C-alpha cells in the first residue's frame, strides 16, 4: 500500500468528475451527493465544472477512502436504475428515454457488455465454420464474440501480426488521436495504457494482448490474403481463395465477415512526372526504418491527420521541409496529448473501485453531444450566425488558436484558416503542426503542385523546389470498402459492381442484398456521428449483432440469411434524408475534398444519427429485414 502523499498525488491526477462518481457509487456519501457541478456551455459540449472547494472535498474524501484499501469485488454491480441515477449525477442533468438506449452500457459495468448469447441449446453442425478477413481491431472483436460462444472460426490475415493499421503505420510520432480510455474494448478492463493518447506500438501490443487473452490468437492464419470469396447457392456456403506466401488454396465457410479495414489501401501519389523523380517517395502507410530524413530536403504532401501528426518530428532533423497544403484543415489541440500516465494515476485506475468505468464514461462525454455541432441552426443563421452557436464558438476558438500558434503571422493565418465550418471533415489533432510552420526550415506552400521533375516539385506558378524525400501523407482509398478482395454473391454479381454503380451502401453498415451470410465491419455509414463510445466499442456492438445473426441461424436450423432489398432501401433512404440535416452536405462544407462524402454526394463514412438511435437499430437483428434459407 503506497503512502498518503502518493495517494494525494494520485487523486490530483484523476478526473474530478470520475473520481466523484466512483467515490459516490462505492460509498453513497451524502456530502458527495450534495455536490452540484455547473454545466458550462462550450464549443462541442457543455463542460462539467466543479468549484475549488468541491474539488478539494472530493479529493480529500477519496484519499481517506483509498487508505481504507477498498476491494471492488466486494461491492455490488449497480442495477440499470442505479446506473441511470448515477449517469444523471455525472452529467448534472436529467436524461430522457431517448438518451438511455445505449448510455447505461457506456460505463461498462458488466463483464462483456455487448456479447451475443445462446438463447436455447447450443447447436453447431459438424464442419460449421466462420471466416473472418482481417486481424485488426474489428476482426479480433469478431473473434472474441465467436470464441465466447464456442462457434468455430478462422481469421485470415495477410500480414504477419495482428493490429491492422496499428501494425502497418509506423511513421514518426504515430499515435491515436482519440483518448486511449475511449479507444479500447469495453470488455477488457483497466488496461495499463502508458499515455493518454497511446502510441502505435502500445495499441498494437493491446490488440495482441486481447487476441491472446480471449483465445483468438490461435485461430489466426497469418500470411493469408483473401483474394476472392464466392457464394455457392447449392451448398449455401462461401468459398474463399487464400493467397499464402507460397501457394494458393481454397477454404469453405458458412459465414464470412469482412473486417478488412477502411484505411488498408493507400491512395497513390498522383502527380504528373512522378515516375521521373529520382529521390525517395514514401507513403506514410509504407514507412519503414530505412526512410532517412535527417539532413534531407523533405516534402510533406498532405495536412490530414497523418501529415499533421508527423511534421514536427521530421522538421526537427530535416535540412528543410516544404509542406504542401491543398485544403486548409481545422486542427485543434487535445488536453494531455503526448503526456504519459503517471504511476500514481495508473495505481488509482487499478485500485479505486469503479474509477476505470467512470473515467471511460467521462472521457466519452466530450463527444456524446457532438451532433449538435453538426446541425445548422436556421434561427441562428437568420440572425447572422454561420452555423450554430456552438459551431461558431468553435470556429472563433480555433481561429484564435491558429493565430497564437503561428505568433500572429498574417501570411500564415491567411493560408491556414479554412473557409468552411469546423467539423465538416474528420477533426485533425495538432501535434505542434502550426508551431512547426514558424520554424526557419519549414515552408508552407498552398500553390497547387503541377508536376515533378527528377529532383524537384514544381508548383503551378512555375517555382521548382529541390526535393530529396517526398512523404506522401495523401491518405487512403476510403471509398473502396473491403477492396481489392472480390466478393461474388448471388448470380455471381460482385460487391464492387454493385457499389461502383451506386456508391458503397449497406444495411446498418453490415449487410448487402444479394450477399447471403456475408457481413462487414466498419462498412459504409457505420460509425455514428456522436455517441460517447469509441470505435472499439462499436466493433463490439456490430460484432454482437453479427454473432446474434449466426446464433439465430444455428438455433433455428437456417443455412443462410440475406438482407431484403426493401429493408435495405428503406434504411438507406432514411439514412440519406437524415444526413441532409448535417453540415457535411452543406454547399460550403468542402464536400468535394472530404472523404466523409462520396462521389454521389452522399454521406459515406458515418451514420448520421447519434449513438443512442443507431444503437437501437443495431442492438439486435430484426428478422423481418432478412430472407432465410433453411438448412437441408
Ligand atoms: C494512422 C491511423 C490512425 C488512426 N487513429 C485512430 C484513432 O485515434 N481513433 C479512431 O477511432 N480511429 C483511428 N483510426 C481509424 C482506424 O482505422 C480504426 O480505429 C481501426 O483501427 C480500424 O480497425 P479495422 O480492424 O477495421 O481495420 P484495420 O486496422 O485496417 O485492419 C484490417 C486488417 O485486415 C487485413 N486485411 C485486409 N484485407 C485483407 C484480405 N483480403 N485478406 C487478409 N487480410 C486482409 C489487413 O492487413 C489488416 O490487418 C486510425 C487510422 C489510421 C490509418
């Protein structure tokens, strides 16, 4: 047991609201219950603010409580009603039924909050098998569901390790840009993240840890690229073509789950003369330890999340860096970005009953109401505002931030402030990017790139800048879901054909008419615009839905299920109507250069609802939406 001063430091590092909630849940202390924090209107959400006296009281009581060496396992898990009471206290507001469809699960009190279950007798015919394509966050979550249910499965992974994007991307300073406490599965409690925003190696190690702990790892076949999958109507099974390191084989599966990631296929640098360039060109997703930038004339093309993340590290050692920016981004700071989690806080997360749960919940509150920032307010606009009170407030704060970061340099401010509203594109997190632009060895170029020569990049004004290394931070072919694997459904139609004609669409982001027993994870329009839950929790939700589908088919003796065209159409019509209410599709939202919107002018990445509404749709499969074929 550490001493008092260690514990005092620990509570000082803790989030005050999470500490209060954990303490109250464990002790039901009336004095703690009487504390009423203020909700202060903010740019993306209201902040929950405690007075100094209340903060001191919470900390003092927490220290005494921790000195009593509490044991979480001896305390009761709260009922749903108790959780609701606690949620209202945590948010300092009353919550209605529409707020409580998913929210009560977010603190993750149960062991496996989104795990599918057998409803009756467990029946698995001999030879029954599920194939999962990809061993990233999504594929491992699917494996955990099936391992827990005892359904046989294999994960096919083309690489030699798990992790997906967290195995692939190793460029300088790569890390998460959503706080680690929300970028984790809800079933894996109290993982000791080393930083508030985990580094790539930490996330890869986490996925590896989960794969081992939950009995998934031994089901992975590495070095196995699925090039093709074909549904066979007579057998109602899929045949998958597996490209191994040395041979091509075929395997059969009853169900196929594509967990192949949206950020798997790098966008190639498309510049006239690129093949004449004699220096080195590296896409950020192909970064390796042989890439040498120290002392070099470097070009960084792109200012999305990746380009912004790596610039400051490159600029520290390169002779010069030219940053080529096509469209300015809204780039914002994050509290505790790059900061290690102290030993004291690590200890508190492990020892303070329920702190992990409330810390996770409170971390998610930053995004739970984000949809409000995405909805234009007609009255506000009629009165001279641009989007809404919050969105305009956010713009003002970010413009001030840009100005402060570049020391008020008007030449840079003019190039950096976007002409479209904040939040219309994926928010980019600042890793000293703006400040790096003020270095003597860094130049920001906004004149479009015209071509490349053997040694230089030439912009449309004719200026040639000598370049030795080009870092292509140009992103991924996000519109090509689960590409290049060819999925042949009923009648030999490929998914690619269907999507080329109408853009990528799916029912709940998971199923497509004509493709029986095929499910996808992180598919089109799958991540809700605001939910308070990080993507890993959504992987649990979607995999829970898919696992329920599998269990349902097994229990009812069905060989296959396929989404009905009418259900698919109705869902997608509603989705696109709902999406029209959001700023993504407004004329001034830089739509044409925004991977949130596809070439058909439709929202592509996100589900337009908030998490509660979307969770209601995908908590459990609705059988009336599917056609079934009975097993022979
Ligand atoms: C650099 C970077 C940083 C990111 N940071 C964040 C963040 O901070 N927060 C956040 O919420 N999201 C972030 N994302 C989004 C990220 O994609 C998801 O959070 C998540 O990791 C996706 O997991 P996944 O399993 O769906 O896909 P992936 O991680 O891409 O995994 C897919 C796996 O499938 C394998 N695969 C693909 N096709 C085949 C095939 N045909 N045969 C065999 N194997 C195949 C791939 O090799 C890969 O291992 C980031 C993305 C990138 C690229």
